[in-house]
C-alpha cells in the first residue's frame, strides 16, 4: 500500500499548523496587516487535508477489512468452527456515513466560514496605513513558506494524477493557492521595506477579494450539488474549487482551451501548426515583450514646458546634462535616468488667501469676504494719539498677493531644495509681511500699491538669489487689499461723511446766493425811496416857496381882501358836501338846543316826551 | 533541450541581475547614503554615483534627501520686550551636515523636523522677547529690525543644530506676523473708532464752514442794508435841508404863512362826511345874522 499520499497529507497538516502559528506571531509583532488576510488559507489547507486524509484512510482501512473478512470467510468456510461470525464492516459503514453526510456538508460549511472571514477582513480590520516593522523578516519568512508550500503542492498535484490518490488534488490546490499568496505577501513586504507602505493594504485587499471569490464559487458548487442529477459523484469533490484547478494546473487549462476551441470550430484547430507554434513560442514572446519594455527606457520625450536633466548612475551627466524639449536617446534604466523640471512653465502662487472656490461674484465689496480664508497682515499706523502704554499701534489689513516666477537654472532648482515651491511661498509671505510692517494703512490702500508690489518683487528676487534658487520672479502684485470685513462699514461711512461735508457747504452757499441779492435789492430800494423823498420834498418846498412868494406879492398889494377872499373860497370848498349846523351862540351860555326835523320825531303818541341830548 | 537551454539562460540572467542589485547601489544627485554594517555606520557617501557594497545582512544602505529642506514653524504667540503679544511664524532652511551623526541621532527627516521645530520655538521666543514691539512694526523703515531678528535666531540655533543633530541651518526667515484674537478685536475697535473720528471731523468741518459762509452772507446783507439806510437818511436830510431852505421865505411874513397853512388844514380836514357845527358868528355865516345890512 502506498502510504505516501497519507504521509504527505499529514506533513501538510502539521506544516500548515506550524506556519499558521508563526503567521499569527508575526502579525502581532510586525503589524503587517497582510498576515491577517493570510489566515483563511491555512484553515482551508488544513481542513481540506484533514478531510482528504480521513477519506483516504477510511478507504484504505475499509478495503483492508474487506480483504481480511474475505480471507476469513475463505478460511472459515474451510474450517470447522465459524469462529468470528459476521463481523460488521464498521469502517465501510463509517465511510458511507462520512461520504454521505460529512463530505457534502464540507462545501457549504467552508463557504460559510470563508465568506464570514472575507466579510470580517473587508469590514472590521483596520486597514489604516501604519508603518510595519521588521518587514524584511516577514518577507523572508513568506518567501520561505512560499517555497516549501510550492514543493508540497507540485508533489501532491503530481501524485493526484494517479487513480488511487485522486483525493490529493484538493489539498494540493489549496496548498498551491497559499503558496502563491505567500509570494504576493513577500513582494508586498519588500515594497513596504522599500518605503511604499500602501503595498501592505493593497495585498491584503487582493487576498480579501480572492477569498470572497472562492466563497462565492463554493456557494455555487453547493447549489449545483443540491440540484444536480449527478449528485453523488459531484458531491464527493464539491469542495475542490474549479477555478483553482484551472489556474493552478496549467497543462489543464491549455488543453481545456484547446478542447473548447476545437469544439467551437468543429475541427482540430488545436492540432494545427499555428497553435503548436503559439504554444512553443509563448515563453520566448513573453521574454521578448519584457525586453522591448526595457529597451523603451532608452528613449525619452521631454514635454514643451519641461526641461530634462540627465543623470548617469544618479549624478548629473558630465556632457550635456540639460535636455531641451523633444525626443532624446539615453542609456536604459539604471544607467541613465531623466529628472524633469518645469522650466519653461510660468509658475506662480498666492499669498494671503486660498483660492479654491470657483464661484466668482460679480461685485467684490469690502463688507463681504473675497475668499474663504484670508490672512490679516499687520501694518504700521501713523496715528499720533496711539502711543499710550499697552496700546498696540497697528492696523490690520487683508491683503491678497499673487506672484509669478520662472525657473532659470534647472539644476539649481532641482538639486538645491527638496521643496522649492514652498520656499518661494515662504519668501513671498516674508516679503509681504516686511512691506506691510513699514507702511501705513493709507499708503497701502491708496496710490502706492503698485510701488509696494514692485518692492515685494525686488525683495523676493534678492532673497531667492541669496538662497541660489535659480528662479526669476517675474511679477508680484497686490491683487486685492481691503480692511478687515468687520470694520469695512466704518471705512465706507468716512466717504459718506465727506459727502455730508460737501452738502453742508453747498447749502450755505445757496443761502448766500439767495440772501445777498435780496439784500442788495432792498438797499437799492431804500436808497431810491430816499432819493424820491428828497426830490419830492425839494420840489414840494420849491413849489410852496413859489406859491408863497406869489401869494405874498398878492397879499402885499391888498392884505385884507386877500385874506377874506382866500378864507371864504377855502370854506366854500371845504364845506361843500358836509352837513352844516349853524347855531346861534349867545354869549355866556353853553347850552345848545338841537332840533333835527329831517327825522320823524313822533312815532307814536306815547312817545312824546322831553327830548334829551342823549337820544340823537 | 533547446527550450531548456533558453530557460536556463533566462534563469541565469535573472540570477545575475539579482546578484548585481545586491552588490551595487546608486546614490542620486541630491541624496546622501550611509552604509551600515550590521547596524554600525561604516561610511557616508555624499557624492552621487555608482558604488559597491556587500549583500544584505552585511551591509545596509540608508539614503536621505541631501537638499535643503524648508521647515515651516508654527504660528505661535510670543511676548515682546515691552510686554505685547504677537504671533510669529518663522521658516528655516536646513540640510544634513554629517550623514553619520544624522543617522545615529535622528534617523530620518521627520525626526529632524521635530528637533528643529523645538529649537526654533525656543530661540524664537527668546530673541523676540529681547526686542520691543516697535522693532517689528513701525512706519519708519529703518526702525524695523526684522532682518536682525532673523540673523539672531539663525546664530542661536545654528551651533545647537550642528552639535546636537548634525544639521546645518542655512537660513531663517520670519514669514508671518499676527495678533492674537482678543487683541485683534481691540484693534478692530480702534480702527473703527479712528474712522469714526475721521468721519465726525469731516462732518463738523462741513458744518463749521457752512456756518461761516452763512454768517458772512448775513454780515454782507447787514452791511448793504445799513449802508443803504445811511445813504437814504442822507438823501432825506438833503431833502429836508432844501425844503427848510425854501421854507425860509416864510420868515418874511410868518403871519401870512400861518394863515395860509390854517386854510390848507381846513380844506384837508373838512371832508365830505364831516358834520360841522358852526357858530353864527363865523364868516360867511355871520351874514345870516346881519342879513343884507351893511356893516
């Protein structure tokens, strides 16, 4: 009896258990997340090996028992004593039980465990990127494990081609899978050691995907097992993944491809010379492809905005190290490399704001922030009354500065600084801070803005030259400057007050313009009235003078007559329309009797009475 | 057989390449490498190029970026010598001076950055604590000593960085100045008050000017009116004088003048509506008494 199969299975199980323990230890000590992703593989390998071992062993023991029983029967038939009687073939019954119940159940159980584990890996484990330690040890362990498992896998796969050891195929396939997974892990560990930390997470995710795929396939096989008519024969190897078999037995898949091609085309295409040629030339073609890729590293294309620096074995090439835009030949990869520098591009940056929002408003007002984050710069202040102790004689302004520069010396830019853009930005900030610290607020807000921009450019250029940066600052300018949004309304109200001042003055002038002409007119009127009075008086007096003089002449000639005549004429004129009462006034009496006969004095008899003076 | 030969050749090629990667290494321009043998540093390679080494457990290669790195310090609050709070942010340009002490004491760029950060913060506060606020912000450009501060900080940290960490500090710079939030608020208030004062000043200037203009207008008007008043009075006086001149003729016969004047008054005052009571002695009505008798 060839027990090699069994012993190899035992070896597999033992080795698998040991390796799983080492893996668990390495997971905790190194922190490489890939080890956690590797664990389901050990489970598969060990459980399937155990199952196969049990089945092979049972088969063997059952066959042995049957042979013994046959021999016994033969011996018992020739003997007198039927000594043992019918011994029940327990092994065969056990085998039947196992084959009927345990083996088909293995597939769904494995599927369930695998899917749960894959889900846990995907969801629960922290896939954050931490730097694993001892990555090199992990890599060497995984490489060694890969090698051992590979040997086991090839051995068991080869053995499984024999009819009696066919059950070895399952364990072989899972061992092979674990071996390939270990290779992947070793590569990831080497990458991590080299500095590329995300390789660990990437490899872990790949393994999670593999387990998920395998779980799906096992679920599918379970369903086929339940509903397929070839239940019994299919069920015995349902837990072997078909996908794995097609991947891990290459000869298997070339022949299966050939078979399906033949089937599709209806004739023996796989026997033709072309497919034979393909099959034999596949490896050389692959090698040629790799060589071609490698040869392509001997060519390089420099974009129009770039300049290339050729480095031979890491140091700048002695002859013509600067490559202009276009196509260039060079030695392939490790011998010569090209470092690209954006030397023909105009690079730039901004100071004092973060320009990420693309929503442009139509009107930029001082009371609304122009950008999301704006820095405030301290400016000096000329206000004289702010020299009191404790008070800070400064103003704050929000300044947006942009600058543009160009690389003039590619080698200095590339080899002098690890982060030249940051340096230029810091220098820009510094220049802006220094300029703001010596200017007053009204200088910056007013007409000196352009001058200040030029000064900043000069400062930046001298600093860059001092540091030997190899750039030329083309432009620096204050794109926007405004007082902090919180005090902008106070600034706006100053303009309003200027307007108010003008308004007051203009109203006063209007008052002047209305008052003075009026006054002038009044003055003229008064003067004219006075002149008229004077003239009138003069003329009047003159006339009276003449009048009197004439009358005097007349009077002197006849005084009495003149007087009487004049008096009587005057009286007749004067009393012309008046109501006259001529009363005889006896001397010495003050009593005057007055009778008015125009009116009707006796209205009635009873009214007769003495008339008193008060009645009329 | 031929296929086997190809495969063997290919495998030999791969093996040879693998061996080469284990005995050679490249140091790129701008990098520096330290060769350690079983953990102990053996030599530092500062020039770029191709060098040989022993395979892995015997020699390990650590490469570092040898260019000047820029470290941005934090925006921290410090006190000036006259007790004013100010936020200062400085940046430092540093590079690896001695690779072997760098590897031994620091081990990598992040550790170096934290070491430099510590040095920077200490000496930045110390240097700024020695200068008054007016050395930082001042309308007089000569009084502002930002560059001196930068130089002092550089001098202070350069030796320390060299001795302690094996780093060379190339330059320092003050990138930003700021004010803490509470002081910022009071500065805003002051700015607002300043603007308010300006606005009030303009407004009162306007009002003052308006009052002045109005007063001038009123004065002018009064002047015009009083001038005219004076002139009018003079004219009227002239008239009266002329009239008086003419009335002198009455002196020749004052009685006649008075008599004529009485007649005028009689004529003017006895209007149509007057009711006149006369004595019968009044001429011409004395005729009523005497009739046609000759008297």
